[in-house]
C-alpha cells in the first residue's frame, strides 16, 4: 500500500491554485503556481494562515512545507516564519523568492524556524 503524502490534501481550483484541506474540510494553507525570473522558471508560493512561508520548486514540496507548518502549529512553539531558510522574500522582485537564499533549502530538514 502506498504511503499518504500531504499532496493528497491539496484541492485544485481555480486553475493554478491549491487549497490544503484537513480531515474536517477546513482550509489550512494555499499554494499558487507562479512564473519567476522573467517567466523562465516556475515556483510554487506556499502560504500558511495567510502568510507566505516559502517557495518551492514542485507542488509536492510546497504541500510538504505547508503540512509541516500545520503540524508544528499544533504543538509547542510556533509555525515557521517567512524569514526561515528557503522562505526569504526579496523586496526587489515583489515577493518572488531570492535565488541566493533559496538555493539548497528545498528539503524540510534544511528549514529553520524563527522563534521571535
């Protein structure tokens, strides 16, 4: 039997956007597909509780990031901040990921939580 993956919680609609839905039917996150770097690359904007928490190179990774934030939000501490590694937002490109910061931070084990 195949293992469950957070992407199974993603419900598409409208085109290019996904809602992450929990077992009770409540939305806990959003993913939006975006073209970046003058339209040459595709990134997935990940949002949890209305705040951008990062960018991903695949829908699978985007769903993992949101689901991990959702799970951490139910325990001690806080969910990740948008300033964590892999989620830095460059002001000069209007919310698109800063490639210099995003490099290498594609796996959940490389993320860090900002406990302000």
